[in-house]
C-alpha cells in the first residue's frame, strides 16, 4: 500500500507520545457459562437457565424474553432479528433469519409521496409496521436446538414482568424522545411506561408489566398459534389498523422464518461466521476484514492514524458496494461470493491511497463471482440507534450470538395494550424510491446491518461471539472488535470499550466524545479529516464472549465483555 508522506509521519510520532482517554474496562471471567447482554437482569435470566441445566439456546431465548421486559424499547415479540449458533456436538454453525417482512398491503411507492415523507409514514404508526418474526425464530430455536420448554425459559421474564424492575434514567430519555408519537398512536392510560398523569416514568421507577407476563404465559400454554393465528395476532392487526396501517391475520399466519447457511470468511487464520441476507451485515463484515487483512494492523498499532485512515477508506468502499449491490436475495441476484472474495478485497485495498476520497465508486465484485451478472438500482432506508445484541456460552461448549430489534427505540410507537408490547417500524428500512430493488413489496424483507458473529480460532475452536446494535455502525463495530482482539491482543471488554471510528462518506470521521485520543484526532485533522464527536451510543453497544483455551478448566476460561455505551453486563458462573 502507498506510504504516508513525511509530514504525516512526523505527526504520527507526536500522536504516539500523547495520552488517551478511555472507558473503564470491566472484564468478567467464569469457568462454566456466560451471558453478555445489554441489561444485567437479562444476562442473569440467561445464567439462571444455564444453572438449571439448560444449554446455550435455552439461555438465549430466556435472555431475549427478559430483554423484552427490561429493554422494552429496543427488541422483543413485536419485532424480529437474527441468531448465529455454534453446536459443539456437530461443530456446525447455522443462522436463523426471523427478520420482519412487509405485509401484503405494501406497495413500492407507499413511502414515495411528499405527504408520506412529511408525516413520516415509514417511521411511525401502522404503515411502518412489518410482520413480526421474533417469536417464530425464538420458538424454532428452542424446539430444534434447545432442551427446555417455552414455559421453563420464560419463567425469569415472567417474574420480572410481574414483580417489576427498577428503570434506568436513560430509559426515560428513550420514551421522552418519542413522547409525541406515543401519544398520537395510543389511547391515554394504556402505556405502562407512562405515569398516572401521562408523562414518561422517571428513572428509578419500579415498572411492572402484567399484560406482557400474561402474553408469555399464554404462549407457554397455547403455543405460537395464539400469536400468528389467534387472539394476540388479532390484537396486533387492530393496533396497526387504528394507527393508519393494514395488516391481516393472513400476513401473520403466512410468516416464515428461515434456517440459513452463514456467511463464512477468514481473518488472519480465524474463521468468521455471520448472517447472510436479508442482513447485509455478515457479508460486509467479511468484506471489510478482507480489505484490512492487506495491512499490518498489529504493527501499525491501535492508535495509528494510518490504521484509522485505511479503515475509513475501506469502510466507504464497502458501503458503496452495499448501496449498489445488496438486496433481499429472494428478489434480486447479489454477488455474495464476489463481495467476500479475497482477490476482490486485494483489488479494493489497492485503491486506497493517502488521499481522503469523498464518495468512492463501487467496485465490481461480479468479476469474482460465478453467478450471472445483473444490475439494478440499489438504495436503502433509514436506520437508527436501537436494537439489542447478546452472547451466550454454555457448559457444554455451545455458543449463541443474537441481535434483535423493533428498529427505532420504541419501534413504531404503536403499543398492543391487551398484551403489553410495542410493535416494530421495520418498514423504515426499505428504500422510499419505488425504482429501488429495496423498495417495499409484499413478503419482502428489508435490508439490515445486524451481524451476530461467531469466530473460531485457527484450531477450529470457539474464539469469540460478538454482536452490536447501531444500524450501519453495527458492521464497523463488529469488525473493529474482532480486529482489536486478533491484531491487538485485547481482552473481550478491552476490545468492546476501545474507541471506535466510523467514516461512511467524505472526510467526516466520527468517534465517541468520551474516549477519544486527542493527539490521534489532531493527526487526523492534519490529514484533512473533520472530526465529529458523537454520543457513545452512536457507535453501537457490543456484547461478547471470548474463550481462553489455555485456561480451560479454570475460572478464567470464559471472558465476557459488555458495552458501557449501553446498560450492558456480563454474568458468568
């Protein structure tokens, strides 16, 4: 790769001599099992199931159910997601796709009008709601790979919903941000996270959610047909209709989740397993790591301005490809093999110079793909900060990482009062341009960046499970966490808490306002970057587990990390 100029090299020396701000690292270690999640109570729910003899899938479903209670604003039964699972018995990795999909009422031009844009139809209210897949995904995982019943794994979540939990001040902010739309689309007195005078509850409030507890009990008793073909589904359809949309029981009954082969790549001998479309995340995590593999990241050093520059340029090229080529593969041919090709990555790396490219042109991955070349108009919808990711490792050697969402914090702002949950606004992830291959169509799944990823070491053993929320920043967060561990030898929480960078276009280099290295940022400015300091939540909220095989059989075997950018916690035993 081309070398940095002499002036920049002198600046790098100055940068290396200066100190850095950093977040507190809180690694958690355990011998038998571990759960890292965006809320401590959810992590404890998963560990409770592990301690009762459940496996990683049992604990994953318990964790997801508990997150629906304690992080109701980010994920749950009204949404969807992806799960990546490593089976110690078979040594296989599989992915579950239970992403939301467009209802039959969807049309390509439904968000194209000026009225739709002005009134934000894709983001709030009934028109923004996709058919939820979360429950189908969770129950499929449990029935096919777990050992416990839904009633058993739901016990901790039901207890949290009935007895209540103490809310965090940050949750008031999430509610406050959507105060207007929550009032617009719901009847007064129906929202459990509003107080008796109709205001968002304060942090420190004991929040009970009896309707959600009833829902979980009902599913345990009657199965998922009560949701997809029965009374809960009917309530969802009513809620969507009263808030301006149209969803039918046929939409719910016809929903399918899919077992998919993971995207597979390598990075310096480590094998990367992540989710394929309808998420773009796994493909582009592999692509980004492939480009970075052409650089000696370890010797460049973590605080290297050249590393940040190269990563930024690689990120912009990756996103240019995502915008041009990525789509729901049920509706378009995508050059997946080409995007994951080492040869293509080497070609892309060769385009990187010292210059900051404003908007790089997409490359041509079709040259490295065996499929017939096609062309189409790409484009994406808007994505936000929300979503929740967690990781589980059990005492039997199985590993799960799962990312789930209702899209915006507070989803569509439409609440199902009889059953106590928010519904997603996943239709906002479609492109508003009706000419785009990513425009809404009945049954289509919007693109996602969710990237729950499992990494195996060169000996084929689990090395890391990692995932993050954060829309497009998910891809860069996951890639940077993997690089931090593999290239810089960081522990799990060090890799998660380290400052992250995101440069999707132009010369605007984004990083957090609470953990940056001033000298490094000064050097980047000297190179021509405009530094944009963001709230820490902007760059994601990763949760992960690493495996220390040299410490197998000791209480240092499992190393959990949980992101302080969210209310993350790792819990082990």
